[in-house]
C-alpha cells in the first residue's frame, strides 16, 4: 500500500521548522553575520571595478575596457563610491535571506527526495532568484549613480538625478526600480546555483574520507578555489548580466519616455543584431576581475594573515603619484573593518569647508593624558572587562575636561592669500616632500603625535577586548561580527546627524560635547547592561563610543585643507604612521600582561591541586590500612576535614596489615611534583590542558570523584 506523500504546505512547514532549529545555533548566526560583513567589505574593495563594468556594459566610449580603470578613477575621484551604500546594503539583505532561505530550500528539496549531490544547486538557485528580486531596486539606483557622473560631465543631464542611494530608494518610481528585474533574477539564480554546487564539491574534496587537509591547502581552496568557482559561475551567466546592465543603463530614460522600453528578450535580440553572439560577452574580463577581487577578499578576510599583509602593504603604496590612489590604497588597510573606510570617505566630503575649526589640541591632550595613566591602571585593575570599560570611560571624561579647558583653534593656514602657497603648487610633490612639509606644519605635527599615541592605545584596547571576549565566549568571539555591524551603524549616525545636520548649526566644540556625552552615557549603561541584560544590548550601547573616530578623520582632512597638501597624501601619511606605530611600537596594554595574570592564577591553582593530591594519597593509604585491619570500618576521618564513604573504596587490600603499615611511613615523604608548562598565551583554537591526575583519581576512587564536593 503506497503511502501518500505530504502536501506542499506540510512540506514547507516541516522545512521551515527544521531551518528554524538550525538558525537558532549561535555559531550559525555568527557565520552568517561574518559572511555578510565580508561580502560588504569585499564589495567596497572591488567597487571601482563594478562601476567600470557598468560603464562598459552601457557602451561608454571612454570607459570601454578593463584597462580604462585608471582613467575612470582619475575622472571620478571619490565620487566613484557614491553608489556603494546600495551594494553594501544589498550584501546584508542578501546575507540575511541566504542565512535562512538556503536552509529552508535545502530542507524543502530534501523532503522532495532530491539527491544530495544536486540539492545544493537547486537550493542555491531557489534562494538566488528571491535574492535577485529583492536586490533589484538598490541595484538599479546604484547603476544610475554610477552612470550619472559621466552623464553630468557630458552634459546629458544638468544636475545629478539622485544625490544619494537613500534618496533614490525613496523617490524612484516602482517602474524604474524593477525595470530590469527579470534578467537580474535569472542571473542571480544561475550564479548562486552554480556557486553553491561548486563550493559543496570543493568542501567535499577538501575533507574527503574524513581526512583534513593541511592549513596551506585549506587556505588555497578558501581563496583561489572559491575564486575560480565564482569565475566559472560568472562566465556561464554573463549574457544575462550583460542584458541586465544594458537595461539598467537605459532604465531612467525609459521611465521618463526619452527612449522606448525594451523587454529582456528584446534586449537579447538587439545585442545579437548589433554585435552578434559575442556581443553578449562584452565586458566579461571586467566582470571576471571584479569577481576574482571579491572572492579573494572574502577568502582572505577569513584569514588572520590578511590583516598583516594589508597593514604592511600600505607603507609602500605611496610611491605612486596620483593623490587619489594614495587614499584608495590606504583605505585597503582597513578594508576588512569597513568602519574606518566609511569614516575616511565621509571625512573627505568635508574638504570644501575652508573655515571649519579644528580641535587637535583637545583630543591630543585627552589622549596623552590617558596614555600617561594607562600603565598605572593596568597594574591596579586586573579584571579584563573592568579594565576595558575603565579605559573607554576615562578617555571620554578626559576629552570632556579638555574641551572645557582648551579653546577652539582654526589651525595654521598655508593657503594662497594667507601668506602660504596655493594648493595647486603642491599637487605634484612627491610623497617625501609632502611628509617633510607636513612635519614642518605645527598643526599637522600635533595631529601626527595624536595619531601615533592613539594607535598604541587603540592597539592595547583591542588586545584587552580580544582577551576578554576569549575568556567570556570561549575560543572565538561570537560578537565579532556584531561589533563590526555596530561600528558601521555608528558611522551612519555620525554622517547623517553630526556631519550633515549639525555642521551648519553647531560649532565643533558643541558637536564634540554632544558626541562625547552620548558616549559616556552609553559606557555607563554598558556597565549596567552587562550585569542586568544580554550582552548584545551592552555591545549596542558600546558602539556609540566610536563617534570620536569620525572627528579624528575630519581632523586629518582639515590638516590637508589648511596645509595645502593633497588630501590623499595627508590621509595616507597618517594611516601609514598609525599602522607603523601599531606594528613596532609597544602598546600600553598587551596580551602579555594578560598572560602574566593568567600565569599567576594557574600557578596558584596548581599549588592547590598539589596539596589536594597529597591529601588524597594519604587517604588512600589510610583506607588500605583500615581495610586490612577490619572490614567493618565504614567511615574514615582524616584530620577531620575529608570524609569518604566506605562504598567508594576501591583500593587493593595488602596481603598483610604489616605490609600496609610499612607503607604508612612513606606517606609523609611522598610529595607529588607538578611541572606544568607555563608559557605564553595559547592560541584561540588550542584546547585547555586536562587535569593531570583526573584519570588516576577515577581509577582509584570511581568515576567523578575529582568533581565531588569536599567537606
């Protein structure tokens, strides 16, 4: 008798229930959040290539090939990143959909008896079509913002269509937002289906027969292997990406009636008639390079080595001569923590304000004051959580005091008309000439000192924070991705509120007072929330303290403004000096100090365990003697502080009482020797040391004896 298969609704309900159980796993949540952050960061690094791909697909004569990238970056400058918020937002939206959607479709197709070999492809294609539809509006706005700069330069439009992605998302009509939805849905479905299939095959190959590959092989597969998988998938579905790019390029004109509207099939025919079948693959090298960059960054972002490589590479990029390249290459230093990059971009928007006041003396005084007392605080406060909170709280208090004591300063201007040199005469200066000029400027010299000191303090804060997260959350921090997301949210708050709305109404001093007050309140609430509520609440409140970073970056741009130096060279100098200090300069709070605290604690624990070991051996000998003397002894009291039931005795009875008594004299001289390995702090992935005598206790006194409470 055949069993009736469950209906569609029952299958969906069961798949959703199973996916919900999987999504409740904190480790799965961490991986999903980290994946979304990595995609957003990689999209930023490769975003100039994304803009170039859009121009190539739209048929622009000046930007028609991959080699046009330097020309595009030189023409666009920082305006090239105006559409990035759309791509970044899509990374998190698609990451959220992938987080639960893939598991749902994977369970759904499993319940429909799809083989395991092909199920990743079907599940990836299913969730990819949904992600493509949801991502269409922001992708369309991003395309318009990428093309409008060239339209404005060529006088095809008089003003920018949309000044920001947020404005376009609110004001663009639905017909414009979903004009090219069909090819994007097909492209994303094909791409994700292939990508999940290739990745599952790669992971299966890496862990074949349960034998793990070497770390080098895993690193190669996670970077180069996944990169080639993405390249193959991008090549197969590129005709749909070509149609999508062309339709999105004409979407605005089609929505306003300037050109006729075209369907997906009509666009296919138009391309084939004009350029032949090969016309469907125009721009493929650009997209291939785009995906190679994205997936390499995603793979490297999961490796600790990547941050070290990017940190050192920034010291050598300034031999180039284009000022914008200074900034772009320097921003790659923080590409894996996008908060700093966004801060720098938003700070560069402030360069047109020639009379904006600076407060370098205020922040420098606060930072130097904190650095002076940091070693003393580190010796007094030993708890990592209290130490971390105290450092942040003290810095905010010191800044508030300094703001009230020090006046605002406009810095020292070297601009033309103020006794200085016009900025145009310094645009061709070499990197070393810029460095010499900046060091001679009193304003930039003070800021440079601030940057160096802040770098050491920030490095020490990160060490303490990392050790605290390790102690609380185990081998890896579950909130690592959450910290990054909160940093981005704080940056958005700084940009939209402080730098945009308040800059025309409040002075710099009042802006700093407001942000520092918000930071102090958040730290105070963090101390309370850490004991009264979930740590996620405390983390969200702590994120507000990053407001100070915005003003530091604005300060760097102000130095470039007042000194007449290229803004990119100034930011690059400060970034390289800061990173060099973090690499070679001794931080005030280091992991070694935490290791010393841990070493002392472990020595005390081992001393106590040594004493306990000796007492247990004495008890064992007593039990052997009493057992040989008379089986009626049911309880043994040793020095009145250790009582064990007779049923727990499992010692071997000596042949005679005399033999047992002869061994009693050796107990006092029998002292266990403990030589634990007390080295540096273990790596996060290293397991804890087992108790050296746990197995011995279980053999002698039964399972679990070392966990019993001793009265």
